[in-house]
C-alpha cells in the first residue's frame, strides 16, 4: 500500500544542462532539416522565411523539452499550432479549389473528397467483405488520398500507438487548446461511465457503415466538418446533419473542454480513439507510474486531460489503455514517478533515455507530418497580411 | 430451394442489416452463449413473422411493392421508427442503464424484463420488414409465385438461408465477462436508435422534406 505524504523534490531528475540538451537535440535538428526540406531548398524568399520559422519553431521546442524536462508544455504548443494552421491551410485550399467550404454532389460523385483518419474504422469491414472503400475519396494522388492516409496511420500506430491522438491528429489540438484556456475547471465531476461512449460510437458507426455502406460518422456526427468542409445544404436532411455537427463542435470541442479542462471530444466521443487505443497494446512505448516513488498525491489523476489515469490504475502502476501519451502526468508528477517507458524494460532504470527515445519518435513524427501544413498555413497568413487574401 | 439459395447467397448483407440491432442487444445483455441462442431464436421468430406477412402480401397483390416508392417509404420508415423506439427504450430504460444522465425507470419491467420475448419479437419483426437488398430480390420473386403456399414457402426457405449468417452472433456471449461491453452495447443501441429514428422519420415524411 502506498503512503500518502506531501509532494517532495523530484526524486528522478529529467532536466538537462543546456550543453547536454543541445547535444541531444542535434540529431533532431538534422533529421527535421532533412525531412522538412525533402531534398530541395525553397527558392522563393517568402517560402524560405516560412521554412526557417517552422524549422526554428520545432527545434527550439524540442530543445526546451530536453532542457526543462517538461514534455506536455512544449508538445501542446506545437500540437495546437499544427491544428490551427491546418484549419487555415485546409480551408484556404478548399476556397482555392472549390470557391467555398461546402462540398457539392458533383465533387462527391467525382470522388474528390479529402480522406481523413477518422473514416478508417468505418471502411475496414466493407473493404474486407465487398472490396469497396465506402468513401468518395481518391485511392491515390490528389489532395489527402485514401492510400496516403492509411500509410500515415499505420506508421503512426506502430510507432506511437494512441500517441497519435496527442502528437499527430490534426484535429486534436483544437479541443486541447480550449481545454487549456481556464486555469481551473468549472465542471469537475465526470461520470467514468462516459469513457465508454467512444467505444459505443465506434460500435454504432462500424455496424451502420457495414449495413448501409456509407461513412455514417462523416455524414452525421463529425464535429470537425465545421472547420474543414461540409456538404452543401440542399435538403432538409443535410440541414439536420449540419445542425448536428455544428452543435457537436460547439459542445464537444469548445464548451465542454473549456469547462472541464479535459479533451472531451478526443476522450469521450471520437470513435477513432478506441481503435487507436487498441494499437497501444502493440506499441513499444507506454507511461508507467513507479509505485516505489509515487507519493499518491493524485495530481496525475486530476490533471490527465483524457481521463486515462484512475486511482486504481495508479495503484497498478500504469495508465489506462486510452492513454494518449501527451506527457501531462509526467509533467505534473512532483516525485517523477510517472514516466515514459519502453515495454519489457524495468520501470526504474534509464528513465531519461526512455523518455528521449519516445520523444525522438513522437516529436519527429509531429514535426515531419505537420511541417508542410504549418508552412502552408503561415504562408497564407502572410499572404492575407500583404495582399488581403489567403488564396 | 431457390429461396434457400437466394438466402444463402445474400445472407451476409442480411446479417449486416440485422447486426446494428442484434449486436448491441446481445452485448448489452451480457448473457451466456446458450441464452444468446435463445434470444436469437426469438429475434429470428419475429423476423420470420415479418417475412411471412410479406409473403402473403406479395402474393396477394401479385406485384412488387418495392417499386411503389411512396408505400415502400411508408413501410420502411415505420419499421425504422419502431426499431428506433425499441433500441432507444432498451438503451435508456433498462435497470442499470447505459446513459449516466438518464433519469427514471418506468414500464421497463413489464416490456423488457418480464416479457423479453415480446421485445425481441418486436425487434425481429421490425427488422424483417426492412427492405434490405436481398429482401427486395425475395419480394420480387415471391410476387411471381403461382400460389400463396408457394410464396410462403419461398420466404420460409429464404429466411432459413439468411439465418445461417446470424449463427455466430450468440458467441458474443463469450465476452460477457467484460462489464464494459454491457454498457457499450446499451449506449450503442441508443445511438443506433437515434440514427434509425431520423432515417425513419424522413422516410415517413414521404419525400416532403427532401
């Protein structure tokens, strides 16, 4: 049984000196340079400027992660920036290509709808039984093709498991941002049974998608259509669908995260999350709580934005399967008991090295995956300032 | 024999149409495999009643109702509304219900607990009246039968052929040890019920709102 006593000095020090942090950050600087350049230095001065800003942005954040020992604080800055600039970039792209954010029937029939990872759970059963992808997107080529999203998803799942939801998902940063606005939550009590809701949404959409061969979640529920694209309102049915997804966006992405300081959409509704949680089982990284160091202060339980730590799980020395590896618990733990961990290794050994290993994988993924969209978003903001138009 | 083969060849689609109703129920109940088989039989009996009533109807009118869009939408819409009512009722009013914020328990003991067969029969009947693609084929063929007996026999054998694909469903009982699945099943039933409610309502509106 763990003793409860006041927080003390961190038993395990994760801060590094500036010199050591710089040395550890050096490989990341080279890797991000290589991945972001893609073998070509931008010739346009504005593009070069945007590239330099993005490159510095990521590498300064990574250096600070190593130097201060704080993970979530700097991850959140990169992750939220990614989501916001993704919206800027995507919406501008839609206006450029179609003249509006709405999808016409013509574009749906032509299969020109960008594919996102949230559709993946619905496509698996119909693809297995009918060899059909039930989404009007392009298999290869074009903008956000189905094949490219599948490849990115498989890569992310193998490398980070559900870490995708905190390091890779271009929507997740939105409710993450709103959950950080207030200093203290106004709504504290959340019935733990609500954590089953994403599984129920997953079950419902998988079954209905298989029955009707239609991506039910995209058609009816996806709140993120509010900030990306949506079907043009041409009928009563589409009007109702529009009211539903806008209401869900306001409730799940803005209001509830604001009031609870939790990532409500990601942890209590998104059907992709439970499927991704299953990949946590096969992923090499997880978060562990060392019972020998833990002071049972419960800060991690209170702070976890995804309700992935309970008192029982603390006693068991681990997080729940739904853990998104955001690093909040690692940051708030006063004794350093919560730490990133590599499966199959002793919890108490080489903690800094294991954290570094995870950060290399997760941060490199985030930087590589988001850099293009961040650069495009920045370019469009500069264009807006200089020309008055984003497109 | 033709009905049975048609049922076998298109049964996977039938199973896909029945799964959104049956799977959440079986998961939510958390019963053993044997009890689930009993539940499946009750559900199938309801579905058979739906099929046979259609056999009589199809033979009686000697025409393919599916081509009559207005009446087809009315019937399917009504079936969806009934299904949605049953699913939402199941999700919200069962003792130890799924929705943490739902309040009140009323007539549930009468309809759900004391008469489970009535509940499953109703779900089976409403599912049986749905026009899934294989069912449309069966209706079209049954309408061409010479006698009422032939039409009924055709639907009976079609029903047997499609039912084969539902045999794995009771094995969900192997997962009954996971308490979380009981809650998830009931929550999913509510969500699917809400989805069916809107589909049914728009169909009943008969295209007025479309």
